[in-house]
């Protein structure tokens, strides 16, 4: 083969497809930004729109934290992208997030990805608007009143104690924490939110089937909106548990797993937790069977700070989805009508100037007289505004009870050290957090 023929072959095999691919990306970018508001003189935020049709969804799903950190370093606190089939502006930072959260019904409205809307249904609280949302939220909030929470305390404590006894019985072989915590939180949510006790049916088989079905659904909540065989959306549609308990157990399981992680990595914090329990008479062997109640739980200020610090570093839900109702200005850029807006909880915590030594796990930062969460929109693990999490008080009480029972019954060691965390759709340890639990002897 002569040199000209070889060059022609290389051109056809490698160079031409590459040029066509680059041209397709450029045309896709032009197509996406053509939906900008041409009547507005402000520029679009910086950023890229990824690959044709897929946008940057695959990069975000596969390399979430690295991808988001790279975007933040390159483009700052506001940038454009293309996620879950829609042109999107991603927003972070207290001032920017404040505009979004306080602009509900005026600038933006809730708009989850098509896969979430299809799986959870248009009638679920997350997808309702205006008066329908207000009325449904008012009804649901009755289930999270202080009186209702008091009724839930013994149920939660019973389930947590039963679970911890099982963990302690595992002995030297240890266990994978994250799957076990998910099952615990699932049982609690089933009993409290649905009034159902799946363990009583079929010797626990029904519970396992429900857990597996729900896990398949949650794995596929944030998928591309393509309803074809073998896609995430198609598999999730086949499950019968389409509106089941996401907020009630998936997020609390994530937070509880992070609590075990941080308390295992920072024994001096666990020591201070036990000192607080001892000061309230909750660590003495003679009092360990005393029932917890709302009054005593509300007095556990340091444990509350431990939970806050855990949620600061590992917020279970990384952000919230909105759609622009009209074109508006944000920090010198136009946010076009019809574009999605994602406000980032994890990035907002990362960039908040109010937090000192941001990478350090330090619950003391939230203690009086100068708590570092004084800035309303720098610490938003439960969102904010009209769409803040309806079950946040339930989650706080559940996590407090979990921390109390864990600290006064167990010691534990993380077998793999600090875990690598992933998000899909909530934050979890990639290795499922293997750990070995032993009984705490009650001495500090």
C-alpha cells in the first residue's frame, strides 16, 4: 500500500469520524443555547452542553463528585449544562440559592426530571403546585406534629434496639452497615408512615421483597427519560412500589450511615456524645431501659450538633430541581424561561464562607453562642422556602434516637477506614461500610 493510500485510509478511519463527532457536539451546543431568551441582553452562564441528546448526564452519574468539583472550579457558582434531557443551569452559594428558594411560584416552580415524575406519579407531593401542594402539605404535616412525633419515639427506639442487638450478635465476622441501615429505616418508615409490619408476613420474606423492589426504583429515579427495554426507567416502571417511602427511609438511611462513619472515625466526638448522655442520666446501666421522650431528646444539644455536622458534610439529597417560569437575572446572567434550575445543597455547604475549616468534622461549630449555621441559606440539608422537607422534624428525631441507642449500646470499628462516597440518588459508601460491632460496657 502506497503512502497516499495509507493516508487516505487513516483519514477515513480516524480523522473524519473525529471531525464529524466534534461538529456534532458544536451543533448540539448551538441548538441548546438557541433556546435562550433573545429579548434579554444578559449572557447565558458559562458552561458546556455535553454530547448530543445525552448532554452531560452520563458524566455526572458516573463521576458525580469529581465532575461537579471540576465544573465549579472552571465556571464558578453558576453554570449551564444539559442534564436528564433538559438544558439546565446549576446554582450554588447562599445568595444565589436564596433567590431560587424564595422565588417559588414567582421565578421558578418545582420540576423534577421526567423519570422522577413518571415513577413517583404526578399526584405525589413533590410534583404538586400552588393550592394543591399547599393543601396536601397541610394534611401531611399533621403526621409530623410534636404530638405525633412523641407517639413515634417508642416505635423508633424499639426498632433501633432490635436492629443493634442483631448487629452485636454478628461478632467477629462483622457486617455491611449500609444495607442493614436501609432495612432498619425501611421497617421504621413502614410501621410509622404506612402502619404496616412486613416482618410479620412470610417470616420476613415480604419485607425483603419490598426492600428489593424499592431499591430498584430508587436506583433508577434519576435516569434519562427514555422508556425503552433495559433502560433504568423501563425497569423501574415494572415495580409496583412507585410512590413508596423515598423520603421516609432512603434519606434517613444515608444520614444514619454517615453518622456511624463519622462517629467511628472521630472517637473523641463519640466520647462527648456519651458525656452528654451521662449528664442526662441516659448512660447508667440502671437507666438504659428508660423510655426516651421528646422532652429529653430536645435537651440533647450536642447530639443535635453532631447530626447537623454530618448533614453539612454528607447531605443525603444533593440538590433540588426547579424550572424557570420566566426569564430572570441571577448574578449577571440570564436564566431563560423553560430551562431547568438545579440548586446544589452539597456545593453550597462546600463554598459557604461562614464555615471555618470546612473539611474538618467539628460538631462544636454549631454550639452557642456563635453557631455557624446562623446564615439561613448556607446550611440547607432539608432545602428551604415553601418546598422545604415536610418530614425534617421526623428525620431529626429519628436520627437523634438512632445516635442515642448506638452510643449507649455499641462500640464499633470501620474495617476499611474512611469510605469513598457516591450519590445514586442519595449519598452512600461505595463499599457498603463493613464494620465490626461490640457491646459498649458503659464506662467513659
